[in-house]
């Protein structure tokens, strides 16, 4: 414990990071988007309120800090294509308009995903019917925003942890071929948008091998795939910087772009790692799992800033391979990690605090560009 404390103090001094949320923050001078403009896009995910611009201060902050956007939910099939013959483009129109108004790189998330999947599509059991549903889904949506959406997550989370293909509604009906088919249809519809495969835990060895194989399979068929999106749902202590670096290199070696998507760094214990813990509903009131309900202690604030600094150092080292780094939200207040994998916790994974003030983590990332 003593060692930990002195290490943290030393780290604080070394990095010149203030433990408090800085008031005279550099956010007023240069935003991240400008600071990183020669390296890669820095993006955020927009929720419904962001898209509707219900808070003008927040909209201005997003416009200043980020050069790219991803829709956190509204472009998922259950919202965008709720019935076979019904598409809902109201929110996505507004989302794209926001990006255009702010001169941003606009990402589409996501075309083919087993989760938040429109129920009508999930219930299909025939392979021809599923292929037709996928084809019209992909073609209609990509066509609608042709020339306006700069890159798409064509397929999201197709892999199991061991690198095999997930038994999704698409796999069950069509088999492994559905992946190449999805990329082909997207490429045919808009040849100028970048097409990504996106997944989490892509730093894990076995899953990484699976992702490499998946990309190679598509390439070997002569079908266009432009990038791998590594969801950065990471933790304060894992994955290691070495694992992150090795993974970036493995994907870049395939000749595709690497995007870090959905970046957030959880500071809370992972319930699945707690030895002897029973996974049950009373988790919600478990102090062990929700140790910072009021505020993040200074020591953890510093640790998070150091972690973000380490992560961004490796991104900068490989900036020639990285197209975009997108955070999964703007402030801690609305982060999905307050409710996942345990509901009702208080997490601190992002760059801006619950009052939208930049945290030490923000300063540490900006400082790398000073
Ligand atoms: C999450 C959203 O953040 C939540 O609001 C929603 O309830 C569930 O989905 N991988 C993805 C994202 O590709 O779309 C997920 O987003 C997080 C995991």
C-alpha cells in the first residue's frame, strides 16, 4: 500500500498532473481536435441528446474537442430499421447534419450486429431470406448516406473470445460467408466510404488471431475491407500497453487502417474477476463493486491520467497506422459504463467529468502535444 502511494505521488510530480479537476484548463486554448490534427481524428460518440443538441454548451464543447463522431445507438438496426419495410432516418439525418456543420469525419455504427438487432431480422431462420434482409438493410442505409458518411462499421462483434465465429443470427442462417457478403454489398453501394470490422477485446491473442483470419478471408476473395476497429473498452490495469501495441501492428500488417473505437477506461472492479463473488442482483448495492459513489479519489484520478497518457503515447508512436481514436462518449455522467456490466455504479472512464470539466486525463493527453 505504501509503495503504491509513493508511486502515485512520484507519478503526479513527474507528469505535472494536478489531482484536482483543473480550472484554468487548456481546453479554453486548443482543443484535442486541433492538437491532434496531424496525427489522427479524435472522436466521440453522440447520444440522442447530443444529436438533438439539447445543451448548447455541450454541443460547443463537442465541436471544439472532437473532429469525428460515431452514433452511440441511433443507427443500430432496432432503431433504424425496426420493421422489414420501415426505416427511420430522422435521428441519423440530424446526426449527419451535426457532423457536417462541424466539419467532422462521420462514422456509421453499425450495419450488421447480433446485438440491438431488429427483432424481425432476428427471427429469420431461412438463409435466402436472411441474405435478402441483410442486402437491403446494408444497401438502403449506405446509399442513403452515400458520400456523407466517411466510414462504416460493416460488421460488429462477429467473434468469440477463442477467435471462432459467434453463433449470431447471421452465422446461424448463412454461415461464415455472411461476412464477405456484407462487405461486398457495402463496397458496391459506396466505393468511397471506408469499411471496417469492429470488435472488443481485439488485444486478446486468440481473438486477435481470429480477427486477422477474418480480414484475410475477405481480402482473399478480392472484397474491399479498409480497416479494423479495436473497441477500446479497456480497464485501468489492462490490457497492457504491449498488448495494445502488438495488436495495432498485427492489424496494420494486413494492410488495413486501424481505428481505436469506443475508447473508455473503467476504474471500477470487474465483477467477473472478483474471487468468490456471487454474480447476483444485489451487486447494485455492493460497495466492493462501486467503491467511488461520490467522487474519484485523487490517487485514482492520477492513475487514470497516467493510463491515458501511456495509451496515447503508443497511439502517437503508430500514428501512421491509426486513422481515428474515438471515445465512447464525452462525459462520465452519461457513460454506458455506469450501467455495464453492473447497473447503477458511478464510473469515471472518460475525459470530462460530470460537470463537463476536463479531467487530469484530458490534460495528460493534450500535454503530449505541447
Ligand atoms: C452500447 C451503448 O453505449 C449503450 O447505450 C447501449 O445500451 C448498448 O450499447 N459495443 C458496441 C457499442 O459496439 O454499440 C455498445 O454501445 C458498447 C459495446
